[in-house]
């Protein structure tokens, strides 16, 4: 891929991030006026600097004396700790981004990442508890495989419904998100609840917990997530199966005419998407050590932003996940130092998604030339109408 093509694919995501940060600045200013009855024009700069410092351990502003001034400073120990936290927060986002991005390649909009994350984490928790006393390499491997299978099964369901009945994957996966959440809550509360803790949860996973390889929270799951990126790239762009997936997404009729089976590929792709999301949930639970009855996570929906921001390309998804992961890791420091609630990160993430969806507006605003045909196929997948799409 040439630098010119990389730039052409990156310009709109970069512009969307810039616009989202500007919108976030206005929101921060307005909220400060409402809460403190004063207007501090430097607050957005302080907030973003604190966010960056919390994510990287690097600061470039000095607030001594009440005035802001440039002062670059690096604490090596803190930088290592903060960067590790950012990478740890990135790893599940890589997987949920792939869970959406690979679906886009096949012309499918997998909005069921949340349910697949929950199901993968639940399967991993049960398997981890069952093998808690086995040697760590065996226990971790079995728990990871169980979580991946659980997610794949939950991705298979909407894939089969799409292939054999024409049920749109957006509708079915949204329903399956709710089913997973409520069914798992019931199971943890009534079937798998252990006696002792003050809240309902499954048994400890023991030796199936993710081993810490470096720092305070640099666990094995980081390497797993990073390893999935080149594997997915190879699958999509260097194998016959990947070619068939991309062809089906571009033109199902042409794929069928060429002897491919769109029905089989839809089921396979959705199962693969579920596997990725299930792995993300597995990493979360195997780090936590058990499955709580109420497992609140937004990484499933964050995968949509990651996939669109990364243009559905595995490498782009990795960098997009790194950005959002760093923002999530740095948010607590922003709240402590600048007094800006961590929820502003979710707002900025949502605004990024809004501008990505409104690509035409962004291109006109920055006078960016129109994209090449097929360059934004994921947006076409998001925007297309549904109904009467049964694969034959």
C-alpha cells in the first residue's frame, strides 16, 4: 500500500478526530460555565494535556503559579506504567474492532459485539473455573478456547438467520445483545453463583487468569490481541477465503456467479466476528478473575468506532484501537487534574463516529477530494437499507 493511498484513507478519520476534539472543547467550556459559573478558556487544553499525560506519562504543560506554560517532562517509571495501561486498554478494542471490520468486508454490519463479548467472557469464566487447578499454560489455553468458541457460537446465530431467512444482522444482533445480557445475569444469580462474596459472581478462575508478563497489568492478552492483527490481515488479503469474503461484500451476485456460496460465507464471517468479540470478552474476564452478575462493558459498541476509524483494515483498526485505548486509560488522570468527567471520552468517541458517518460533510468542510470507488465500503454497509437480502 503506497503512502498516497494510506494518506487518502487516513485523511477523513484524522479530520474527524480533530473535529471531535474541537466539539469536546466546546462541551468542556460549556460544562465549566454551568458548574462553576466561570469561563476558563484554558480548561480544554489542560484537560487534553492531562489526558495525554495519563495515557503516556509525558506532560508538556506547567500549571504552577496558576498560569499555563510549556514545560516538557517525562517520568520514565510513570511513562512505562501509563503506556502499559494504555496498551492493556487497547487489546480488547482491537478484537471488537476486528469483529466489526471483518463483517464490513463481507457487507455485514455486526452490531452484536456486546452480546458476543458477554458470551465469550461467560464461557471463559465457566471454563476457567472448571480448570482452575490445572497448570497455568493448560488452564489459560482451555479458557481462551472456550471464550472464543462461545463468541463464535453467538456470531453463528445471526449469520445463519441472515443466510437462511434473510433476517438482517443489525436487527438480530441487537436482540441477541439483550438476550445475552439478561440470560447471563439470571444464570450467574441463580445457577453459577458462589457462596461468600457480597455480590453474585462465578467461581474464581484460579490458574486460568491471564499471566502478567510486564509491568503492573501487561498481561498475555495483549500479545494475543496483537497476534490476531497480522493473522487477520493474512486471512483477508492472502488467502482464497479472504478473497471470497471481500468479493461477497463487494458484489454477492458476482460472487455467486463465480461459484462462491454467499450463504456459507455469511455464516462463516459472522462466526469469525463472534470469535473475535468473544476473545475480547475472554481477555476482560481472565484479567478480572471471575464473571460478575452485572458485567458492564462498552467495548462491543466501541468496536464500531474502531472499525470505521480504521477503515476496516486490520492495521488501521490496531491504530484506531490504540487511540481509543489511550483515551480510556488517560481519562481518570484528566478527571483528577482538570476536573473534567471521564464521560467526556464517550462523548468524543460518539462525535468521532458521527463525523465518520457524515464523511461527505467532513470532505466538504476540509475541501478533501472524493474517495475512490470502494474506499469507503464500510460506510455503504452501515447506510444501506435492509430487507429481502436472503442469501441463495
